[in-house]
C-alpha cells in the first residue's frame, strides 16, 4: 500500500516575523476583548445596582488578579484599536511598502504600550 | 531597525520559531524524526552545519532531519552551492529542484532558516549555525526538498492567466501606452516560485479554498492590463469569502518575496476594485 506523502511543516518551523506576530496578536487581543466585555457589563450593572454591589465589584477589580486582567484588557484595547487603524489604512490601499509595513508595525506596538501606561497613570491618580 | 527590503536577513531574532510543540497539529505520517549526521572532513577550519529535511518515498519511513557539516573553504558562496556539494560529494540521494542558479527560474525555492527564499540567491554567510533547510511549507512532499506543486499551479490556472478579449483582433498587435505598460511593473516579474503562498498562514489553514498570494498577484497582473477585456468576469470569480477574502493582510508574502514584489498590495488592489465596482 502506498503510504500517504508527508505534509511539510508550516507553523512549526516558519520564523516569527513582525508581520505574522502582529497579525496573531490582533486576533488574540480581539478574543480577549470579547471575553472581557461581559465583565464590563457586570461592572456597569453593579454600579446601577447600588453602592454595595459596586463596592464588591471594585474589591474584585482591585485584587492582584483583577489588576492584572484589567492591565491586559487595557493593552488589548489600545493594541486592537491602533492595529485596527493600520488595517483601515491598508484597506484604503496605502502603506504596503515593506519599510512602511515594518515602521507602522513598530509604531502600533509603541503607541499602544504608551497609551496603556498613560491610561494607568491617569487611572491610578484619579483613584488615589 | 525596520526591514527595508525582503532580502534583509534579521541579525538578531527573539524566536527562531513559534513556541509550539515540534509536532503540533502534525499528522502521523508527517512527524519528523532525527536522522544521520555527516561530520566535516578532518583538518577543516571554516565549517557550517546544514540541517536538511529528508524524505524517501520508498523507505516506508517518516521524514527525518539529516545534518551535513560542510567545509566552507571548498564550497561556493550560495546555499544552492552547498546543496550541490552535498549531492556530489556526500549523499547523492539528496533531491532538490534547481535550474538557472541566478534567481530567474524559481525552481530552488525552499524554507531556509525559517523563511522562504531561493537557495541560489541566499548567501551561506547569511545563514545561521546550523542552517535549517526545509521544503516549501504545507505541501505534500514527493522527495526531500521537492514538494508537489500541482495544487498551486491549479490555483494559478483558476485565475486564467492569459489575455482575454471580446473585441475583434486589430490588424496588428494590441497596443498599449507606456504608462499603461508601467502599471504592470512589480507584477509581471513573478517567477511562480510560490515562496509567498507557501509562507502564508491563511493559505496553511485554507489551502483548498483560498487562492493564496501568488495566484492573486497574477490575477491582479491581468486585471490591471489595459488590453484585457474580462475584468468583470475575473472579479466575479474572485468575489468569494474564501478565494480572495481569506487574505487577512498578514503580509508574510511581501516579506518573503525573493523578487521584491508585493502580493499584499496586489490583493488589496483587487479588494479595492471590487468595492469600487459595487458603489
């Protein structure tokens, strides 16, 4: 019997590059934001329900796990936003030179990191 | 330092490959085993190891990785020179496609150090120790570095890569203005090596239904030809959630093209043309 021919490796050996890494990060942050949106709704419902509910939710949010998750969601939001703008520009037909692809990619990473830090500094100051 | 051209080889890489298990999502017959090692001859000073994917269809065994240590002082400068040296002097069963040895035929496209390129235009000095050589990705392997390209050529045929006209043929050639001809620059140079399609993650996940960057670049080459009169029919064929729109603008294609072409831009141009047609 003829054995089936092997399939050459793809994801297992292909070098991670800014192109593919930012693409998978865009998808990943999109999923994280979807998972996070019910918590956002619970937060608003807790606020509408009154001081006790809100305090309970705020305690959860202030726990180390809550803070870590919120930080992840903040970065996800800004990354998905910035990279989404990058995709819009591409869909309009601009920014396809390899140099531009890489410059805009690094810019998206830098700007989303910066916006995350700014949002957290602002948030912690308001909270204090 | 941003990458400027597809032939920029990164000096430093955080990850050589994605952090997934070696045999992640791999069918039993495709699992890779460790093979033989051929050490360098005694007395050599400058050597480079080549870890090469091997598959023998008649052995009834799984593919393996063989490692060949090459004396660089007795070898040409290109990866293809090393492969030919191995075939001539070490293991004559090593099988690969090659023809022009100057980057115009596209036969020796393969995965070198994790990205797709032509073995004849990649300097050995730009590879790492050990240099890893795999066949083009996600294709059924006939032998060693020779993948079965039939499906990719069938996808190429699907975009009807020839001039289609309805008007009566003129007395002489169908003429084109120099600026109309210039619109084909950057698209007509494609040598169909399939480095881009083999390196496209979207094509990995939907190889049957997504046409892939090489075929779509060719499609754009005919869509943008001023003499072609089948633009409507060509667009009808492409207006499909999979054939065209499985492109998620990952742009591995543009990063890897050994002819410095831009399949990503070509696909975006097709998408734009489809939107303009609707409005």
